[in-house]
C-alpha cells in the first residue's frame, strides 16, 4: 500500500504542468445535439505572449461573441479585455484596462445599422469598475483550472460585458470548488478532475479537465453539456 501511494505521488509530480495550457480547442454538444443545425459550437485558445496569458473565446449561444483577454502570467491578474458581440443587426463592443489599484476602466458602445450607411454609435459609455479583491475573469473558462491550481481561490469574480441581453457591464461572484462527485459525460477520460462554479444567480458551471495538462475536456452549464471535439469518436 505504501509503495502504491509512493508511485502515485511520483506520477502526479511528473505530469504536473509548469505552465498554462496553450493551443486551440473547439467544443461540440454532447449526445444527439451534435448533428443539429444552429447549435452553438464555442471555441477557445490560449497563448503566451510577452509575460501575459492571452485567452481568446468565441461563443454563439445568444449573440456571436468574440473575446480576447490578457492575464499577467505570474499573478494571473486580469490586465485587459476586448470584446465584440453581434445579434439581430446590433453590435456591442467593450474595451477594459486594469488600473494600478486593481480597478478597471471600460469603454462600451452599442451600434445599430442605418440603411445605406455604415454602423453608427447609438450609445457610448465609460464605466469605472472598482476592485473586488478577488481573481477576475471574463469568459475565460479554458483558463479556470490553471487559475484554481495556481491560486486555490474559493471564489472568482466574472465580469459580464454588454451583449444581446444587456447594454450594461455587470459582475457576479461564483464560489469555486472541486466537483469530482459530478457524473462525468461518457466521452470524458476517467482520470479527469472537475471544478464547479456556483454563481449567486444563474446556472452553475462544471468543468472537467486533464489534471496533468489543465486542458478543459468538457463543460456543463445547467443541463447543457459541451465536449472538446477531439474526444468525440
């Protein structure tokens, strides 16, 4: 028994990643919804660039939304965000930059089409977001396992940027904890670990990820399950 435990610890130490996962990953719905037209197929990529971790996300659940966020590679503090969302002829843009005190200044705009003309700015606001003292993310679910294992937070702050549901910037706190009691989707490898993010409002998110590489293999939000496409046979 002691020998087995020792071997397990050696394997864990050998496979522990020394840097965040990098690459590009696409996700598809689990089950019969894989073949349905109009079902959102989000994607995410992570790259390292000049002392920063750059996370790019694409989602199409309500609006088509592209987000690029930069995080300090050492502290994992959110540094800046650029996001564009479009739906139903409208387009929203948001640009955030971090101040020295941990607050954020944001420029947000909503543009609507005018027949025969280029898009015009209908609404433009500059918003100041006070610091919360919590690790802050924007849309970057692919980075969450790395953040959790590096910082071991009990909660994260998620900034919600303008889109088809709202023209305002909002934020909410989610409790984050291990969730290995969750029933894993059949396509998820047996060795994967799980994290649960429980917000004060809205749907709970569960992430399954490779404990050696920290690559997200699947996520569940409410009853909707998305699987990394490389796992689909």
